[in-house]
């Protein structure tokens, strides 16, 4: 859960590395560093490392300038082993100082390896698992960097993406991956490695998605890719389709704000691409219509926000297709001996496609014979590669740590899947299907309406930003919306927040209610509306401060609550697509008001590539 970028070429390495790190900062931002081979060799790899954000590294380099260099590696860290400080920041070097590495992932057997290496005279400086890699490569180094890296990898257990440089090879950058993502950018007289495309998009759109257990040797004019057994492979060069402005704030104060505003377009594009004359195309799913019809049960595995999308998916699929759906937190799935076999369809949901728990869950499911299809945003991600079928959400890069557009895109895909399944199973009548598709197509316009109301939502959020505790309540298909609202608020404002099924309130959480709590209630028109109003009255009589998310036109709700945010009327089944928008906006404006770091909240990283 770190970001790495490396450069070899005719140009200057440092500007490329620092620019790339800024674009990778969403992956981790507690410390960073850069390692360069100076063009005028002076017997040392130049290292600059510091704690804190990339801005600190820039400041350091200003105060301690670096020499010219056209080969370097750099890293932005999310600490796993060892505190976030200068010593633990990457790159790490061997004792000779002639080999340096950057690492993303976890070396599970590092203690064992470190003990062995210590006995052989290696001296360790940091508390990290990563440092062992530099020493190990050094141990095996006999004038051939590639061979030493391959040999060292044989001893490593865990997940890693590596960038390696050596003073003895001033024009060579070696990279390898197992489990953690790594791409290679192909430029003109320059080549790059990076954890993710945005880091190099400014320089090239031609990329190789390095596969697991592959190693690459990059020089100024060449990239060779090998399997770990040394066999050379011919990599596929892809062309990235998104533009640089997709990874820039574009005038918005934060990426999260920009990404919230992109939601109408993301949905519009998905619906245009997937709905053809009232029929749904799930190209990529890897199942024939006959196989889709034969699906008997589905198990969703996902984490965090994607897990909440899966929970909404359960309501959608069970209601439209009458297919039973189990939803598992991926981090729990593999440790509870799941009942999964060749008759189970696993549906993995992930924005990044690199979440370690989700990947571990699908690997476990596949071992047990299940077929895996995934809903994923990042093209060429590990999840995409390891699934039997893939439904890309094409939401574009999501940089803000708090997931917004990826969530609504996942929901939209789940509606399409539910409709397709319902139609295949003839559970959904053609007329109902037509109506639902028509309603779904209206959603982007309804989004515009909610977003246009942002000033009033911001006012409500700010007026409630002083509360030290929030409760989010919803029923039925909007129960997951309540969970998602609480998660958004927690992660970007650090306010303790709980999401609950409103009917469960009287079984415990009602004890929390007093004049110091704020309660956000999803109370849109539905079969459970009256019940929700009863919950609201229970909260009101205990002096809780209520913000209701209600259906446009519902004036009567106002007498029970302190604030009302209206969403347009739509088919009840589709309401989670709408009600989550005010939740995202409440969290955003509260975070801004409290002066929190919206896009890079403390202790978090965008993709959680460790268990
Ligand atoms: C969402 O706001 C979170 N940052 C987090 O819960 C996220 O959804 C989770 O880590 C899963 O990530 P993924 O979708 O990339 O698998």
C-alpha cells in the first residue's frame, strides 16, 4: 500500500519522480524518498528521505540539492512495519550503499531472512520488512543485477512490487512483481516503472501491465520482460485511454468534490454503453446467456464501500431475479470455511482491483471450484486478471481516498446485472424491465438536480459539523446507504459515526440519543416510510438532532426533523443511487468545515494491498 515510481532515460530523473509521487500520494502519504544514480558517478547512490507528505520531500531536496541523474527510484509510504519516519522511508540500501530498492507490499518472512543475513554480517538500519530485499540482492549479487534480483525473489514470501538500482549498472532499472501492482511506461528514449498509470500519464500513454511473477529490465531505449525462471516473454503494450485531466483536480478544491460531480457523467456513459434498445449488454462477464440463466446463488466478496455496494446488490438481485445472494466482507470470507463450490458464482467488487483481502477471497473461492466475476474500475488490475469475467465500471481514476463515483458506478452495474439476471430467469416481466431501464436512464439527470442543491446541503452539513457523534439510519435497500454514510463521515472527518438498520435502533443504539447527537435518517417514500417516521419520532422525543433525506414534495416530514435534504422521486428500488449523494456531500462539507484533509485522511490509503 505504497506508491513507487522509477525512471531511466536521457532526461532528468528527479522531476519525473517527484511529479509521479504526487500523483501516487493517494496510495500512502506518511513518508517518502528518492534514490538517484548521479550522472557523474561519485561512488554513492544519492538518497533523500523524509517523513510526512511529498511536499516535505520537495522542501528537503530544495535545501539539499541533488546532482544531475537520469536513473532513479522513489517511493511514497503507508507504514506497515516500523513507524513513519526518515529511517523507515524508502529507498532502502544494502551495506555497501551500491544497491537501493523501493518496495510496495509485505515481505512475510522478513524476520527469518533478516536473522540469517545478520549472521552473514549485514547491518540493518530500519524496522521495515522491505530493507531485507536490498541486503538479499546484495548477498546474491555477482555483477549481474537481474540475476541477483531473480535469486533474491526465490527467498521472499509475501507480496511485492520492486524497483531496484545499482551503482554498478548506471543505465539499468530492474523491476519485479508478485501480488502488488506494477506497470511499465514506454517512452521515447526513456522508460518508467510505476504503481499506477497516473504517475506516468504526463509522459506516456503506452504501458505494459507487468504480470505476476514477471521481472523487467529497463534501459533508456529498451524494456525486456522475463519470467522468474529467466525465460523472456513478449509483453503486450496497451494504450491508456484516459487523459491527464482525469487525474487533475480541474478547478475543484478537492478530488473528492470533483469525483462527486463526475457521477452523472459516469452513470450516463455506463448506461449508454450497456443498454442497447432496451436490452442489457454485459460484455466481459464471461458467461453465456444460458449460464446466466442457470445461476443459482451468488456470493459477493468486497471490502469497505465496495462491500456496501454488494449489500445493495443483494436487495437488487434478490428482488429482480429471485436469486439468493450472500454478502461477505472479503477479509472474513477466507477465514470462515465458506460453503462455496462449483455451483457458486462469486461476485467480487472493488474499485482498485488490488485490495489484498478481496484478492485472497477470490483465490480461496477459485480453489474451491467457484467461478468468479468481478465489478472493477481499474483496467488490467490483479482482480480483473484473475477473474473469469470482468465488468468494468469505467468511472475513470478515483484519487480521493473516500470512494464516491466508484460506489455509484458499482451500484449502477449491479442494477444492470440484476435486470439482466431477472430477465434471463423470466422473473422480471418485459414491461417491468422496460420501466426500470427507463427510470435508470433518468438517474444522471436526477444527480444533476441533487448536486445543484449543494449550497443548501453544505449549509446543513456545516450547521451540524460540531456534533461529536453521528448515527445514520436506513431501512431495507437504504440500510447499506446508512452504513456508507457513516463510513464516509468517519474516514474523512474522524467523527465517530455508526450506520444502523433503523428497526434495530431500539435494540441498543437508541441509548446514544440525546441533544448532543446528530442522526441522519434516510426517509424516502417507500413501503417502510411510516416505520421510518416512527423511528424519527422516537429520536425526536429524545432530543436527537435529525437530518432527514426525504423524497421531493414530502413537506410533512419537516415537522419532525431539524433539517431536510430532498432527493427527486424515483422507483423505490433505485433510491440508493440517489440517497448516497447527500451522504457523500454531508461528509465532504463537514470534513472541510473541520479543517480535515479530505483527499488524504489520516491513517488511510486508497488501495489496501496488505491484509
Ligand atoms: C472507501 O471510501 C474506502 N476508502 C474503502 O472502504 C474502500 O472502499 C475499500 O478499501 C475497498 O477498496 P476497493 O474498492 O479498491 O477494493
